[in-house]
């Protein structure tokens, strides 16, 4: 067993606290990673607060992990001790269902779906068809910790020219926005609308721009309008009806990154005919919207969930190629409860990253 | 001017009454049609009751029209006096916007959109960008009447081997379900779910079956389950949770034909990964549904509106080729108020068709 320590929540209503525990030794196909940095994703907050009703406690979040390989199992061939690597939202999948075989592990249809980096399998035993948990792990502890053990196939290579302290958010915020833009076929010269300008919106805008798309950001936070200018993209204050109307029928694709149910109704007219609005932020009941506008121009609303391992590597390489890095603010591990609050209050610009050097093995 | 008579509503709260009026003589590109039959569509009832807030009174519904050409304008080349022809939901479009030029007139983006067979342009002058009505017609009177004048390009040819008294519903119910099944690429061997088993559901099931798809009908009306067996398709009582669960993850496409907002939530799990549920029945605020299931399997919900003129001719020819006819019940013009009530009460199996011979030029 490997000694570890991290920050975990024991209940939905308490904050995160120091939590000592042990990780299993790497199996032959697994890699032990010493964590250098971990991003703070809005879903960490949802999960800690049990907003989706599926949280297993203690809950140790963190699925935007960058670290250094410390040890490899006997069968590992893809990674070597000392490599700088990343881990995103998944650490395993069933590997036999059709989506897994075609490289869409994030849509794994195995009995437990994919194994999340924290909080265990997406379909826990009590909800799985045979009542089993085929991963043999009821809970998994994420990247708010000093180390992690992950099967090599779910470990990403971090390109050498990316600044290691800024890479983490690419592993969730990056791939979550990259995957639907690729899947829905966004092309250079097309216009994409990004709803919400937080950690995901920041990455979505940068990625779309690098893909050659024209970008318009929609935000409810007026102070963020000037930040959009800094990215060189158009920005619209979505509470202003006239500004919204000026965007009617202009977007080939819209990505909604807001992490809670949003009123989609103002954004559907912004889509061109036959175009889609895809929601990646909210995993909740949507606010009701009218089918009249959808039907009149054959529009669609869809959902997308993170991205595959192949896409995660692709987006890392794409960022390296185009010099894209997330806007991050570095925090220490013991700032985490304050950081969660500030994310909720929309005060972060745009992603907190925990410097894991701040977490010592022995309590001070 | 041409003497005409039909049934129209003067208010949202009164029934339809005999209404004498005059139609303009056919212009050079227009055709005068003596109406033989007209289908009763659920949207006729919505429009009469002003459910969409856009009804112009007097409101004379009817957009499933079959008749015989009585007179042709000097430039008409596609139709001859004596031809049996059809008219669907549109009688004109702007003819210059991109959708019109590519044969998608039902998505016309002209200043007034398309000209509806009844109730005038889809975008009336007060809502059009320039405050004009470029069709020069504020209201149009539909097929609940003895004749109609229509530009030849919006007049369909009725194949000789289709029984003329049953053709009418193909012109709206038929093309409204045919168009999205073609657009979303339904293929032989795939499975399609049809939600709602009324006039549209009847046509959708027959068309999908003829396309080689496996069909499952979802109905809330238990008595209709045996009717589905008659069509040779599977049927599910959608209020039965076990029956619904047995359909999970089986459909490549779902068409919701229910003419009012439906709870879509039970049907999203029925879709396979990456599949779409398309709503053709309801033009209202949708009931809220959860994005969790959509995102987990990258599903979409879309809208579709009737079909193009090309598709309307295609579906008529397809029905002729495959021997498909709607299930109709013939009524007289003076049965119309009772018929509207029965449609609302889900008592029709499956489409009323008005025999226009029942409407005399002079009142009895």
C-alpha cells in the first residue's frame, strides 16, 4: 500500500478537510503518479454538495490532474518514471462495449459505465443491471491529493512545451468543450456561440478561435465583457435584449457551459437553421423552452459529456501546437474551501489550480 | 372573383360556421382547384382556438386538400384542367432565400417566411423586419371550403393509384413525419419509436415500416394498443414503467407526434447513444427534462416543421409505390365542430376527412 493524503468532504454540508489514506499498489498495467497540480472544476463542488444525489463519502474530488510518473507496473509500456502526465475525468472503462471499442470510453455502456477519477463508477452497483461493481472499487479518490494510481491507458502525455502549472484544466474543461465542437463538426469560418464564461468558456473560446471559428461569448456577468476582448473574441451581455437580437440566426453551433440549469430560450434564436445547441455544463433538469423556434428552423438541443481518452490527448496536443493555455489562478490546498465558494460566486478568472506542493505528507 | 363558401371561426371561443366569400381569380402562375376532400389536422383546432396567439379571424382552416384542377393561369405548365391534385400546408414562399433556393421552402427565411394555406404568412407584417406583408394577403382561407387558388409550384400531383378519398392526410400528417425521418437519415433495419398514435402516428408508423425500419409505437391510450398490432408494429403503453424500461437504449430515432407539450423524460432513455428525438406535434413550451441522460449518451432533442414541396411529392409517390393510405373516417362539413371535439378527446381513428360534396354552394 502507498501512503497518501488529500482533502475530502465527509458530508454534503461540511467543507473539505485533510484526509489521510492508503492507495493500492499499482497493478501490472498501472502507473503511480505524484501529483503536481490539480484543477478545481465546478463539478467538484456539485459532487461535494451531493447535487446529483450520487455522492459517496468521504468525497475527495479532483479530475484535472498533472503529475510525474513515480512508479510503473510490470506491463506498462506507454509511460516511464519521470514523465509528466495527465489524468482527466476517467481512470478506467469496461473496454468491451461498442463505445469503448470505438474509442468513446466516455460513453461506456458497460454495466458500471466508466470509472470516474473520483466518486467511483458512474453506474454504482446498486444501479447496475447485475447489482455488481465490476471495477471492485466503491469509491475512488481524486486529485486533491499527493498521488494517484491509474491504468496506463487512461494516462495522458503532457506535451513538453506546455507550462506544467497551467495544463490541468485542459484535462476536463478543455476536452469537455473540444469534444462536442469536433463531434458536431465545427469548421474554420463558422461562427460558434459560447454561453457562460468560466473555466469551460475560457477554454472553449480559445479552442474554437484556434480552430478558425468566429467566436461570440455570452455572459451574464457584465464585468467579464472586457475579459473577452482580451481573448480577441466578441462578447454579448446576455441580459441585454437588443444585443441578443443582434445575434439572431448567426451561429452554426452553440455550446452552453453554464454549470446549472439555464434558460436556453434566448439562445435558440441565435442558432442558424439546422444548427445545434449543446449543453456540457449542466447535468440537471433543464428549464422549459419552446419548441416553436426549434421546429420553425429545424434546430436541436443536445448534451455531451467530457470526452474520450483519444480526444483528451488530441486537445493536449492541439493546445501545445497552438500555444493555448487556460487562464489559471494558483492556490494552496488549504485555500480549497474558500476557492469552492468563490467558484460558486463566479469570482474566479477562470480556473483555480491547486499547487500540490502545498500539501505535506505530515501535518504541520 | 370566384364565388366560394367554407366553414370559418369568427372567435376563439365559438365553433366554425358557414362563411360565404370570394376568392381572387387565378394569376398567370396559379391554379383554381375544386376541393373534393380536406383532412382535419390537430393544428386546425389549435389555430381556431388561437392557442399560438397568432390567429387571424375569420379563421378558415384546412391544409390537407385534395381536389380537381378547374382552371389554370396562362403561364401554368405543370397542371391541367381535370388533374387530381393536392395542396398541403403552404401555398407560397419567398422563393429567393437560401432554404427556398435549395428546396426547403418550409424553412423559408424570407421577411414573411412561407405563406400558410390558411391564416396568412407565417411571419405577419407586424412581426416582419420591414413591417410589410410581401404576399399582399393578410389572411388566407384554407381547405374547409369548396375551392382554392394556389400557385402551381405549390400544387402536388396525386398519383393515380392512390384512393382519392384517403390521400388528404398525406399532405400534412404524411410529410410532417416523412421529412424528419429522411432528414435524420432513418435507414432500413434501424428501429424508430413513434410517440403518440393519432393521425401523425398512424402515418409515421406506416411510412417507417415501408422504409424497412422496425417500429415501436408509444401510446397513453391503452385501447390503441390493439390497433398497432393491426399495423404489424410493436406497441408500448407508455404509462407502464416496466414496458418503458424494456425499451431502454433501443431506438435509433424517435418522433414525438403528440400535439401538446409532453413529458419527454421517459423517452430519452429509449434512444440509443448519439440518437435524436424529434418533436413534430407540439409548438409550445416543452415540459422540463433532464440533461443528465442526454449528456451521458450524447443524445439530442430537435424540432421539425412539416416538409418541403419536394418532400411532399416524394411522400405521395412513396405512398403510391408502397400502397400506403392513412386510416380515415369520412365526415360531412357540418360535422366539423363535433369532429374537432372528438380529435381533442382522442376519439378519432385516425384522421377525419371532410367530403366537400357535403358543402353546397347555396345554403339548404
